[in-house]
């Protein structure tokens, strides 16, 4: 695996239905080296802190191979940063176990959650139905927490380190968000893994309601 693109966003306005909103989804490639801290890349715009950013979702990574898949399904162009990811990585698996790690030089990342599409994402793609398309594709990209800070550059090698401690995958969590009914045992299994705090709170509330 290798880093194909490092993408940093700045605040820009976007039309979402009949509203105009500021967003940081528009990411632009930078060559690096770029410092990666526990709260993400300095200067990367996070406008909606309720759903984005924070130490448990400090970095969003997407696979260049999955972009190739998207391009094969449609007649439009897919390019690094289009989905709002910070790191575009060649060879990144579509699915990983929560707790799996990526090593990039001295940087250590830990997988925590999938990306869940929103209205701004659909507006970015200029397609009101893209949220459903993204859901059906089950190629959500992965959020990571930063366990060890450092610098990263385009072309850096990326090494995956799998964990055997937790049997919860990124796609397990992605599918959970769309499931109508839930089993207590399944929810407890998810809570045993080092998932992102936003998703942990959501699952805890769901479990309490059963």
C-alpha cells in the first residue's frame, strides 16, 4: 500500500436543496510532508463537529482501488479527495477490523468507524440519490484515530497490521446504521471493540432501548 494523495479542506459554501451551507468536504491535494496530529491534519476545515472530526475520527481514508471501482460503474470521473477523504491510499482494503492499524513511517493509525453519507455528501456529488448509491456499494472508506503522530508524504509506504482481539469490521458498523432491528448480543459485541465514540454512543442508546 502507498499514499497516493494527501487532501486538506478549507471552508467553502455548497447548495444543499434550498439552503446554502459551509462545508469542509472539498479537499485539495497537498504534496507533503504534512504533520498529522492526534486531532488530524492542521488547517483541515471541520465545520460540523457533531458528525466529523475529533480524536476518534481524526483521519478519513479512502481506497484508490475503490475509486477505480466507482469509475467502472459510471461514466463520471472519480479522483482523490472527491469523497472528502484526507488520505487516498492505493491498496487500502474496503473492509478492515476495528482496531486494525496502519503504519506510515512513525505514524500509527487505528481503524474506528465507517463513513456514513449525508446530505452534504450527496450535494458534493451533485446527485440527491447518491447516499443510497453509496450505501448499496458498501465501500464507505474508513475513519482512523491517530495513535502516534508524525509526518506523512505522498508516496509513503503504508503497512497494515491486523488485530485478532476484536471481531467487528468496518462493514459490520456500516450495516448496523441501516438495520431496522437489532439484537442485544450483536450490539454488545460492537461495544467491545475500540469503535469511535460517536458510534459507541449511538449503539449504547440503541442497546438501552431494547
